[in-house]
């Protein structure tokens, strides 16, 4: 984390924004005391499109027909 004074931040703002875009945090200080922190924004989340896997997967009709012991063995890796 880099700490800079206000004058340096105003003079070299674009340089510090490049550092922030690369993942670094920059603290801006006034008279040696931190007053602000520049941090990268989280990437925007895109909405998922429903139905992309339609027709690509098949669930057997008897999926839930197994007994509890068989299901437990399957999840715990037992034969």
C-alpha cells in the first residue's frame, strides 16, 4: 500500500489511478495523516442467462429412488 500527500496525488493522479487499476491501494494523506484511500472497484457482475444448459443434461427418472445408505456411500466415496 502506497501513501502519498495531497499535492503529489493531484499532480500524479493518472499515475496513481493506473496503480489502483493494477490492484494496488493508494492512501492519500494530509500533513502525514491518512484521509482517503483509493482502491480498485470490484468487477461488475453480469446477469446469468437461464436455460443455457437445456437439453445438455439428463436426470434419470429414479434419481431419488436409492436408499439413504446408498446415497451416503456415494457421497463419502465408499463402494
